């Protein structure tokens, strides 16, 4: 019978402590997997409840004698104090007290602090009062925890029913144990192990409640995870649609931008802040290939693709300035298809989020614009010159036309009133002189008009014959026996030019030399020398007359300028020479020393090559 009782007792204790160990390990596992402090409090509560129970059945002294020796007989009080504190801490978290009553939560905190401080002081002084104190506290705590369970159930805290049931069961066994102490119930197995059975049942129910809570927790997690997955799936679908829409939009914008870039008349290229070529249009690519014989590669440094070191030195500072955020304008010349072209290049930084991300360049071929501008400037200058000359021409022409006519009219009036025939002849001679002067002026106007409007006609010219015939035409203005004209002509080849214009130039130069270079008190000699080469004609006309003062030399070729007031003249001759020579792409200059004569040097291009190329039959 003894062994039977011993076996039942040991089996009961073994099951109890085995359950205690399982619940302890179960709580540690939950603590590790979830990280919730609640399971740490519960594991500590289980451990110290086990120590407290072991004090009654001798297990603590048998297996934890170090704990007994350390506490010196107060191990039960210490275990009870810690178990009470951990039990309240677990209750506060498991029942979520703070969510439904801040006052109850604060009361729990005060209870834990009071138990802890008083127990520590009593243990420090080894006071036996601590056993009575903890016994009273144990009863109060049972009541307090059951009240908390009722309140939590009332506030519908999840799994609060498990907590209430566990502590009601524990309360029943505690009452049974106390009734036995007061001999109100007989001593038996149930009264002997009332605390074990109560704690065991209470811990099992609490463990079940924690399991249910964890199941609910993980069920909620799974639900939330599924919802998140569904939300992620929906967002992915939405994002996919947005990506498709955005892609279409970007493709459309890229197509529009590409169309703008490609349809632009400028060469366009873009680099990033590392000099990498990001994009370019076909004009830039074609010009690059034509100029350097290589194709551009997007994604590579444009500096590395520049073929010559000279261009790298020229362009690297420009790229660097653009990357620093500077706007630039450059004017360059590049050889395209063996022809030099002028380009205006503009650089604009690409700025995003207040930071330079790259540079865009726009290169426009302005060769035609510059040529048009030059032509316009030339035409404007010509028009200005024509207007100035027209004003001068109208003024002087009206004067030079009116003077001879007025003179003739006056002489006619004198002739009518003159009775002496000899005087009438004198008047007629004077009339003739005025008319000849008027005739010369009209001829000069005709020469000027013909030179300005007649197209150039190139034919072979016999220079000697042209000079001799011109001298013959000018017989009326000089006496042959008083003027000596020396002609020296050296011809390497035939001269080709505009015969009419050459004749105008020669006639005016000879006329000028005869009028102003030959007088009664001067050396009446005119030297004419001509050299003809395949490239040009050089003619010199020199007289030994009074010459021209230095202050007048720069005005000699101006319209209506007369260096001498003593000689009659229209003032158009040398101007017509200058304009005619210019029309033939030649040059004319004058050198003169006052009282030592004048020397005119004429250069005209020999248009032999043009004639041979265009009219070879005439040369055969």
C-alpha cells in the first residue's frame, strides 16, 4: 500500500513538473518566434510557480538545493514574490488592460511595485513576517486577477475567458488548500497537492488561451498577408497598366521629339555630364560621317570619338562650360564635301532638379545667310554709292549742260546784233567750242551709262591698232607737230578683253594726258608702254605736264572732280576710267609729282583661258 501511494505521488508530481516544463519551453518558443514580452513574463511566472510548488513537496530542495542554500530558508518567499509580480505583468499584457482601463493598469503597476519593494525589504532583513505578508498578498492577488479577468471578458478582450477560467480554477484549489489549513476539510491527496493541481490546471488553461491567441494572431497574419498579396497583385496589375500606358505615352513623346529633331534644319546632338553622347539627329550624323569618315556611337564619350587632337582641344572647354551650366554661341568653319561651310553653334545646358544633367547643341549652316548678307551689304553700298553719284551727277550735269547752252544762246543774241562779219565769225567759233564741250559731256555720259549697263563681251583685241585709232580720234584736241607720242608694245600672246570698255579707258587716259599734260610751257611728250602676258595686260601712260598737287591725288578718280580750273573738262573722264576698269576686274592707279607730270598704271586680266574654254573655234 505504501509503494502504491508512493507511485501515485511520484507519477502525479512527474506529470505536474513535466507539464510545467512543457509550458515553460512552449512559452520560450513563442517568445523566440514572436518576440512578444508577454511570453517572457509567462515563462518566468511558470518557472517561479514551479519553484514555489517544489517547496511544498521537497522537489526544490532536492533538485535546486543551490537556490535553498542561497536564500537560507527564504526561497519560498522569494519565489512567491517574483511569481506574484510576473503574474501581474503577464496579466496586464495578456488582457490588454491599458486599452480598456488606464486606472486598472495603474493599479496593477502600483501593486507590482508595492509587492516588489516590501518583499525586497523583508528579504533583506530576513524577516519572518514576509511569509504572512505573501500569504495575504496571494489571496489578494487571486481576487485581483479574477476581477481583471471579469473586466476583460466584459470588454470583450480576445481569449480573456481562458484567463478567467484558469484563475477561477486556481482559486477553487487555493480555497480548498486554505480550508484544509483550518481543518475545515479532511487531509487528503487533493488537499495535499491542491496548489500543484490548481497551478497545473491554471497553466494548462492559460497555455491553451495563448495557443488560441497565437492561432488567431497567425490567422490574422495570414489574412493580412493574403490581403497584402492581393493588394500587391492589384497594385502590380495597376502598375503594369500604368507602365503600359506610360510606355505608350513615352513612345509617343519620343516619336514626336524624334520627329522634331529629325525635321529640324539644324544639326542636333546631346551629351550627358560625363561627355557621353546621348542622342543626335541624322543631319549631325551625316555631316560627321562626311567630314571624318566615321559613324557616331551613342553611349560612348563624344570626346573619344573626335578624330583629331586639335578638335578635342577646341571642343572640350565648350562641353565643360555647358556642363557647368553656361549657355554658349560659337561660329566655326568646317569642310564638308571639299567646301568650307560656316556654322553657328548654340549650347544649352539640360537642367533637372536644379542640377545640370547634360548639354544640347544646335548647329546651323549659315553659309548661305552670310553670303546673302555680304551680297546685301554690297548691294546696299552700291546703292548708296549710286544715290550719292546720282545727286552729284544731277547737280553737275545740270550745270555742265546749262553752261554751254547758255553760252550758245548768248552768242546767238550777240551775232544777231553784230554788223561786222569778222566779229560774227568769232562768235561762231565760240559757239562751236561750246557745242563741242557739250558733245564731249554727252559722250562721257553715254560711256558711263554703257559701262554700268552693258554686259562684258570678250574678244581678241589688237592693242596697237586700238591705241593708234584712239590717237587719231583725238586729233581735234592737239596739234600733231607739237605733241610727241611714243608707243612701246611687247606682246607674249594675244590679249582678250572687252574691246568697247578698253577703248573707253584708253581714250580717257590719252585725252587726259593731252589736255592736262601737254601745254605750251611743258614738255609735250606722252609715253605709252604696254606689256601683254598670258595672265594680264600692263599699260603705262605718262605725261610730263604740271602734275597734280599731293592734296588732290586721292580725289582724282572722283566724279566731277577737276584738278585744274584752267582747263575745260567734264570731270567724268577719270571717274569713268575707274568704274570701267573695276567692271573688267582690273586695277588703275596714279603717281604724280607736282610740276613733273603724271603716270597712270593700268592692269587688266587677260581672259585668254575663258575664251579658249568657251570659244575654242575663234582661236584656231
